[in-house]
C-alpha cells in the first residue's frame, strides 16, 4: 500500500492473499486522523486491531504483518494535530503489541525480537 494516499484498511477481506503486509502504519493513521479528526481516538485503534485479529483467526493460514516506524523520538511537535498523531500512534503500537504473537524491533538493520 502507498501510505501517502491510502487509509487504514478496516476490512482485510478486500485482499485476496492470506498474508497481508501493512507498511508505514503510522502514515495510514495520520491520513485517517487528517480526514476524520473528531472520530479517531484510542478506541478506534482497539476496534481496528480486534477486527484484524478476527480476520486472521478465520483461516489458520492467514497472517497480518504490520510495519510501523517509531515516531516517538525527538522533539514533541508544536502542531496539535501532530501531537495527537504521535499519541495515537503510540497507543496503537501498545495495543497492537498486547495482542500480537510476535513483535520485532529493528534499529539500524539489527533485529531484536521483543515478543
């Protein structure tokens, strides 16, 4: 998916493959936040993750791989939208890790399995 113009897919059944990779998930969340600023909060992420988990459980061969960039380092943004995005992304990652079977952190090409 091209994260610069796509939104977060809620229904993964639109993909024909049993393996779906969502890259730059933080960008997809930003796009959603920009278009639905008042309708997106931490519960949005929890509902989304639950829907994805249900899709994955429907067929044993299904696997969802989510790749996200860490946007928590550095100076806190001045823009309210960007601060909300940063918070939303952090909460999303926390909630995602809680239900994930495996979590890897890659820093400078070095992978470390966290879960």
